[in-house]
C-alpha cells in the first residue's frame, strides 16, 4: 500500500502545483491520474497551445508549463500512479482514507485533494453523416490540436465560436497554408482580444471567416477533400485537408461522482470561504473540478486554491503547532540554488 500525507487525484497544473505548496510545509504528496503522463488537459489536448494568463509569462506553451511545474516539484519527490483511475474511497475511523484505483492499487492518505480538472472528458461532436469514417486513421477530422506541425502547409477548416476555436485559428494562421473559421453566429463567445485578432487576420487575408455558417457535410473517398457549408439559404464548398470542430468538451466526474460528495452541474461543491473542503471532512476539491459562488475556471485560480488547501491540511495534521508563513524570496527552498543565504545576499546587494 502506498502511504502519503496528501493524495492528489489529477496530475494537471493544479495538482502538480499542490505538490510544491505542500512541500513547503514538509507534507508528502502522491498523485493518481488516468493518463499515462502528467499534465492533464495541457499535455493530452493542447501541449503546443500558448497560454497567456500565467503570471510572469507573457506567453507559455501548455507543454512547457507542465515541464516547468515538474521541474519545480522535483525536489519534493512526489510519487505517481499513472494510467490508473481513482475508483473507490474509504474513510477509516482514524480519519485517514484508503483510495483504490481501477487496477487495484491502494493508497492510504491523511487528506485527499481532488484536482481532476474537467474529469473524464469527450469532445462534443457535430452530428454529420459519415463523420466516424473521417475520424479514423488520419482521414481529416481532428478534435484536438496536439501537434501544430501536423497542419503545416495544409488547408484547415475550424468550426466553433469559443476561445479554443478563436485561439487555434489565430495560431494556425502562421502554420497552415489556409485557415477558414466557420461559426453559426456572427457573435463569438470567446475573449474580446481573440475576436479582434481574428478580425485583424481576416482583414490581412490570413483567415477566411464564414459567419453565420455551419458545416453540413464532407466530400472525399479516402480522406477529406472538402467540406460543405450552409451559409444562410446558400451552400458553399471549401477545399481542406483537415476539419477541426471545436465545440468544447463534455466532462464527466467518473467514479468520483459516487463518493458521496455534493455535486452541482457536474462539479464538486466546496467551502470557498475557508479551504475548499467538500462536504466530507478531509476531502478537498481544487481547480476546474470544483464549484462555488463566483468560481472562475482558470489555472491561476487553481494555484490559489491549492495554496489555501495545503495550509488547511497542515493545520489539521499539526493541531496546536503555529505555522509562520515565510516568503520564499527570503527563506529560500531546500534543493533550489536560491537558498536563504543567497537570497539574503541578493537583498543586501539590491539595497546597496
């Protein structure tokens, strides 16, 4: 049996950063994830997609962010149970938890942090004839952009009106030979800045924008050769090598939904006024998997929630022991070159 202080379910950015915050408090962590590698959605869905709202990074690729987080937590030596799904949980009389995966691996922990992101997710697929045929064997339908280089010099049709469709249209305009964005409305649901970039690239001739429009069919025997688009009462055909429908994901909590947690709209309700604890004492939910009034599904919000959650776990495991928060800029971190002594030298030098 694997034993740890905090068992983290989900190896996405929030789960990985939890290891760092727990490590500062001398708490040991172990992570379970159903994917074969850490990173969650960032690794599985869009490793090459740039992220713009991580403090200190004007832009960072999702995969690079995961690499940096892994480097940051390496000193704390977390354990990983990958390619396994947390299936069952049992709370013992002493307050500890036993979590068993679908492959029978048992974990004993003093606290459980659910950081499962959107959970088990599937892409929302358009209802189109023969789409299953084109999904297979690189025949032209793709639901994720894992490697943009796959589309270099190709003709791409993207369908959707959210951030993902807008951002990938912008990004691939510098990779593909031709990008066409199709949306059934004139208005987009994505960030205003992304909408403005798409409009600017349209005016430069780098993106073809078809609104309101909807892809209604395909042509091509062995693979996609073109898509048929309904534009008002008319129809048009656009040649393409790939069709990428980006209508979002359908998230499912999976086995966690059966753990007796309070669920609201496929998310776990938590106490955000204190420590992001669920209705079961000792089980926390942080990141996109939780919900509370004013919740924002942003990576940086998950980092914040992880920090407060770790403080709560420390206080529960060390009753009566006063913990004084120390800034890492002064205290340093064991294992980093920036030790306390070096940090203090830097402060003195900056003053001089």
